[in-house]
C-alpha cells in the first residue's frame, strides 16, 4: 500500500480517497496495511507536496484509530488482534502529536 500511496502522490493526485478506502474494506488485510503505512510514515517517510498534508490531516482524524481498534476487536487470531491493537495505540499517539502541532483533521468523513 505504501507503494500505491507513493505512486499516487508522485502523480500529484490527492491521496485522501485512497486513505479513506481503508475504512471500507472488510477483513484484516486493509487494517494491517494501514498499520504498515502509519508505521512507515511515522518513521520519517514523507509524501510529495499536497499528499503529505493530506496524510497529516487524515492521520489527525479518528478514522485510522477507529479502523485499527475495530479490526483488533474482530480478529479471531490473538496474534493479529495484538498487532492491530498495538497499531491502534501507535495511531492514537500519532494523532495526538499531530493535533498538538495544530494539524486540523479532514472534515470529510472517512478522510
């Protein structure tokens, strides 16, 4: 998923709709990819131009944490549930940091 976001950003297209897609995909695969994207971004990987700001606004909103928490609660695999719960906590900390910086979350639901 990181490669897709990088490619979308490279084209100058808003990554917001792609990020919002995480919220609507059933199963564990999308939330696990989301966890990877957040981890990758938080470790210093940045997107181009407006894509970076779109990512910051989306991460400042409730959707990433909500998606990860819901997936953790629904997982039948205890290891995956723990992985997703840890990712939800990481996303919560990223969100808190962004909000503290003054980043305003997207007003569009799911973005």
